[in-house]
């Protein structure tokens, strides 16, 4: 054989062998349920984004170690750093979706707005627990968005309910001043329509005070607070903005017990550096915290005790860590639910997981079985309801720890449902989409 022919033949054989050897790896990868994890472990939002991301990753590790995956299907994942920036979030999405992504948790409202345009074409559902587009609770209009457990409209509605209760009734809010100090972004602007609606209903004066992202400079905002002297301040912050706001409130003498944060402004990173200066500060919470729940104990046993924890052990069970665990658990339960219909032991596609998200039924018995007893309330979704639950509580910082200071509140559906329907109809009309009917959901 001439040398040239021999070289070509050897190259062809090597290529064939390479393909053959690669085939099992590719097959193995295809047998795994892949979760893209958009994160921000750097920048001004990292103190909050990191424990959230760690909780999600540790829950995946625990399910693989304890259960062998989801009905025998191992879970794989890959993180992509967004820095909380919308453009980087879209880049991460585009890079990871081709790996078999069957669900995306954008981990930012701005990224959610951008991906809402892409999800229908890519057939990848967006799980946006406690954030994202409020009108996406309407599953007939938003087939691919799932703002599970609440939106910024439900959050702001519950805060107004709480203030009314403290004051002795909604009629006692008339003439009061309520200031919204908010992150000047899609996230911070989301509660405004609901607050304007409640303001018109109850006669309180709503003051809107934006803070330029990321929120490290707030002196102008708190000068407005000092001048207007509102009866209450609602804080719609994230990352470094929250601790900065509390420090500015302390510096200007605004009472922290008159401040109420959204559930993204009520975790350990928001108050630990302020300490006693944040004493009395209140915020919403969707979940409990601490290391006593069985699911947290299992994470410690199967992950951290084996030296495989994503972050520090003492962070496990913190407010945002636990929320990350819940988000990942709901995603995995959506896959499990989809398998019941489309085949146990199989990797689920985005369309199949979307069906699973739309047919979640996590009653107390199921939550107990998953180890989430006392951690969150039961949740049940449907074709029309992509939220599944609209309950939250208030907890208060005592200078060293968070303690619940209210019972559960449910957002007022009589106010929210017409708002959601109107906003969803507007979106459908603007985008020239077709609203689903209940009959469409049967297929």
C-alpha cells in the first residue's frame, strides 16, 4: 500500500474508532435529565444569588445520591454565570438549551422577560418561582411561564393586607403615605400596578422612589424618604441594595419596624452586616429556614457529610438556600409527574416537563413524603393556573435571627384575577398570539 493511501486509511480508521468510542458517552448523556443552572456568583448580587444557586445544586446531588435520580434517570447540570445581566442570561440560555434543556430557571426577572419571547419556539418552560411576569399566572395566555408560589402582584397585595391588619382595617389606610423604594428594573417595577390599584381602593398615598441598579448609592432616595416621612416603606430590592437601604434608613433615622421587604429582600445576606441596625425590619417569606426539615437533613447526610457540598455547611437551610432547594425540587417533581404520563425511567423533553409543571399536585401528604413538612404550603397547578399557590408570611429580624411575625396570608383573587386577565389579554393581543381554551388543555 502506498504511504499516502496507508495514512488516509489509518486516519479513517482512527476517526471511525473515535466515533465508536464516543457513542457510549453520548448515549449515556442522553440518558440523563439535564438542568441548566443560570447563576450569579459574582458582582453586587452574588451574596443573594450564591446561596440560592447552592441550594439548587445540592438538591440535585442529594437526589442522585439518595434516590439514584428520578425513577432511575440520573440528573446532570451545568452552571452559567449571568452576573444578573439580561444579555448574559440570554447568552447562557442559548448556549445551554441545545444540551437537552427541558426547563430553565432564569433566576432574574429581566432575563425572564427576554426568554418569554424565546420559550414558545424552543418549547422550554420557564420556572420563575416568586418572580418574573405577574400576568404569567394566566396559563391560558402564557403556556410556557410558571411563576410558581406567587408573583410580585401577590407579594404587594399581601403586604398591603398586612399593613391594613396592623392598622385595624383597610379603612385605616386612608390618608397614609406608603413609599415604594424599588430597584429601577423590570423586577422593581412589577408591584406598581397592584399598589396603584390598592391605593385607589383604600385612599393611601403611593410614593414611587426608584433606585438605580445595583443600588450601592441611595442617598437621594432616602433624602426623599426623610422629606416625605411616609408611614411605611416597602423595599423592593435585591443583592447589595437591601443592606444599603437598611443602612441608609438607620442613618436618616427612618424606623426599621416601618419597613417591609419583598421576599427577595428578607434573607440573611440582607441583614447580617447591618446587625442591630436592622432590628425590627420586616419582610415577606415563602418558606421556612433552618436545618431541622428532613429534606435539609438529607442534604447534610448525603451531600455535605461526604464532602460534596456546593457551599459552606452552615449556609445549608438559610432562607435563600432553602428557596433554591424548593425551586429545584419543584422542577424535579415536574419531571416525575411527566414520567407518570410519558414513561418512567425516561428522559423528559421540554414539552413533557411543561405538562408536568401544569399538572403538579403537591398536597401535604406528598410534601411530607418529600421531606418538606412545614417548609412550604401545598401547591397545585392547572392549565389555567400556573402559580399554584399565593400564600406568604411576614418575618421580622430581631438583630440576630429571623422569626415569623404573622400567620399565612393569601393574596386576594378578587383583585388579582381581573388584573392578571387584563394584562395577559393585552400581551396576547400585542404579540398576536392565540389564548388557549380549557378544551385545548385536554390534549
